C-alpha cells in the first residue's frame, strides 16, 4: 500500500545499542555491569523520540500525497463540467470543504435528487425571506423595476428583472422572452405582469433599454 511505499522511501535509523539486559565492560576481562536505570531511561526516551519523528515524517508525506490525489480529482471535476476557475475563490467553495473535513471519513455527498429538490427548496425559502425584507422597503419608499436582456447559447432572448430601492437591488426573476419581444403588445403585457407582482402602488418607474419595441410598449 501507500504507507508501505513511504516506509521504503523514508528510512530513519533507530538502531539503539543495548537494552535493559545489555552489559558493558570496564576493560578486557572486567566483570560486566548492568546499565543504570537512568541511562536506560534516557536511551528509551531517545528511541521513542526517533520513532515519533519517523512516524511524523511518514504521516506528513502520506498527507501530502493524498492531498495531491484529492486536488487532481477536484481539478478534473472543474475541467469535465466546464466550471469557471474563479469558483475556487468563492467563500462557499472553501466553506464546503471545511464542513466535509468536519464530517470526516465516510462523508456521502448529496445526490442528484437532493441538490435538485431538497436543498433547492431549502434555499428558495431562505431567499424568499430575504426578498420579503426588501418588499417592506418597496412599500415604504417605492422602487424602480429594471430589465436587461441577453442572448444565450441557444439564441434565446432572456430578460432579467431587478428591483431597486433605498435598501438595495434584488434580482426578481428571469423570463424567456424570445417570442414576447417581437411585438409591443406582448412586451407591455410582460412588463405589466411584473409591475403587478411587485405591486403597482410601489413602482415609481420602469427602466428598459431603448429598443423600438420597448419604446412602443411605453
């Protein structure tokens, strides 16, 4: 195994001459004398110290190699799933590994269903609570609805709706407006629905781009 390979790579000589039964001579033919308890204790401490140093060196090398293997797997996960590299700088990325480490060996990652349903519902509820705090501000001070469009890889027109107030700006939702933006009537209906969702009495203004269909809808 890996530890056996490391033992072969790392050699620490802990050969200690003599043991509790060894005898030392004070000259040729002299009667051997047993080592004193103090000397044996010192040698025993020395032996234990070398053993601990050896184990520490092995553990350090083992952790270094296992970390390298884990990092390769994590990097491959990024590459194969086209995950942007800057994700590794996010607070959630580091927090994720901290919590996995706290769990220890045997951690079972969340399943497809848990990520898609269980935890999505959990965080949807958390975000809804945050948005509720913003809604109270909209009612008190009024707000501005802002929309911005972009085209995805499938050539669909996606519109993002955000709401700005003195408390800050919050993302409201995205809409596939591929068929909506073609006519002014549909654009007006779409914006009117968003205004109703925010609360008509709370909306001070709506900010869009200057495309002809938006001007006609206004």
